[in-house]
């Protein structure tokens, strides 16, 4: 019997440690999952700012003659693209020509960055634009589709810029679907700043490029992203028409994502953090819940002799976590006082026996004590569910029995309450 009790006690302690460890681990994982987008977005934004700053510094230290030459080369590239290499999938004409010197054009810093884009209404702030739309490019910013006009503006041009949406580590074009006609976006290339007013929003199949062709006499820019977010089986195209920088559209001051992706990530993370804090507090309080003992006197410094009785957990000083049960017991005792305590567990020195629920071993332990046949190991502290309380109590309510004077050194008096 003693060996069995030792095994049960050791098993209970091990189970408790495992439960606590797993709870802590899951809590940290949950917090990490929700905090990751915030941290990742912050780092991505910081990297974008650094890239744009270095790009602008490179432009500033480059001679005006050199900058003009780079822009003239880009204009020549666009002219050749329109006159000799224009394609239109809607007419069945496939592009087969070679784009001349694409990777060398608008590459002032030899790193592939040709400019940056801003869409203030959906909080896209100065995101770098790179040559091409390879996955490695889209992983770090906005890509320029090679078979379209370079983003320097001008008649007979149509530049197409693509970016991911719905990424947890960078919002990029996640809120592009919120833009409406009349909204604006800006493209910055070298020392050129271009402003475009949204004139059309369209959802198409991935292979449909019919609306990306150059239109004679127009200066257009189309932003492309996968749609809908998370499914990505279609493409969202937002096309803008060049307008003067000084022209103000009626809707450009309207914020389209007051409660956008970042807000909900932050709100979700904050809510989880608050929930984690409350859970931790509840677990802490659960470990240090108040205990109630009914007596006819105030017992600020109780001893085993003050209330030792024989009960379902053996002989000892009985307490309960249920104030409702304590109040019921007090009603049957004239001049009763409900004494409130908190037990501070000792890491070493005391022998504990704890049952967290009504298991088969708990039932055997209670039966042996009620029959006066318990011959197991003595304990200082026994805790477990009530066996036959006088009134119904919640399942989580427990009774505690202190069975040695050493245990009372850890019982802290809180207050007493006279029952009338």
C-alpha cells in the first residue's frame, strides 16, 4: 500500500509538471504565431526604408548628366517597346521579340532597384520596385513585368507592377482590393515622381493579359496581385491614368484601410497577449485559492489540535475552496466564524498527496479512510475533490486537509467572517 501511494504521488507530481510545461509551451507558441506578423512586417518595412534611402542617396550623388542619360535610355527602351515590340494577347499576337538591355536600364545602383511605389490610402509606403517578377524579386518587394513599359511615364506607355498579397511577413499589395476609382498611387523613379488616378479595377484569369497592352496616346500604370487572398486563383488588376502631381482627386484623402491587415494582426495579438496574461493570473490564483475553515473562534494561527477530525481524507484540519459550502456548514454551528486562509506551497520539506479529479485511486483512498483501513504513507497535505459535500459544489472545488504541524507553517491567515 505504501509503495502504491508513493507511485501515485510521484505520478501526480510528474503529471502536474508535464501539464504546466505543455501549457507554457503552447502559450509561447500561440503568442509567437500571432506576434510574428507584427515583427516580420516591422522588419520588412525597416528594410524597405533602408533600401529606399540608399537608392535616393545613390541618385543624389550621381551627376545630373548621368541621371539624364539613364532616363533617356529608358525612354528609348519604351519607344522601342511600343513601336516594335508591342503585343496584344486579345488579338492573338504573341510576344516573341527580345527586350533590349532590360536589366541594364534604370539600374542606377547595379542592384536591380529602379524606384519605389507609394499608395497612401492603403498605407503602402515607399516599397522598392525591382526588375522582373521572379519569385525571388516578389519576396522582397514589387516587381516590374519585363514585357511592359518602364515606370518613367510618358505618352504611349503602360507599366505593370506586381506584388504579393496576404503574406504574414509583409503586407505589400494585401489591401489593393480596397482601392476605388478616383484613388491615387505614386511611382518614384530616379528624380521623377509620377501620380496615377485609379480608373479601373478588374479581376481576371492569370493568363489574361488583354488589358495590359499599351494604348495609343495614354500614360497608364497597372498594379497586379493574386486574388482572392489565400486562394490566389485569379489576378486583381488596378489600373491608373497619369495625372499632374498638383491635381487633387475628390477621394484621395480617404483612408481605405483604417482597420486593415496590420490593425487586425495587432488587435489579435493584443487580445491573445491579454488572454495569456489573464490565463497566467488565473493559474496563479488557482494555485493560491482561498481556503475556508469553519470554527467557533477566530483562528489566526491555527494548529492541528484546533480542528483535527476524522474524515474522508483521514485525520486532519479540513478546509474547502468553496465559500458556499463553508457558509452552509456555518449555518449549522452557533456562533460560527468562517476563517479564510491561503496556503503557500513549500518546494521542499512537505509531503503532498493531490487528486485533481475523482479517479479510481481517489475513490480507493476515500473508501479506505472512511472504513478506517488506510495504511498508506502519511502526508502533510492532502487535496482532492469533495466526496459527499452537504450541498452541491462546482466540480473544480476542492477540499484540503493538513495532517501535520509542519503544514501549518505555510497556512497564511487572511481574515475571519462572523456568520449571523
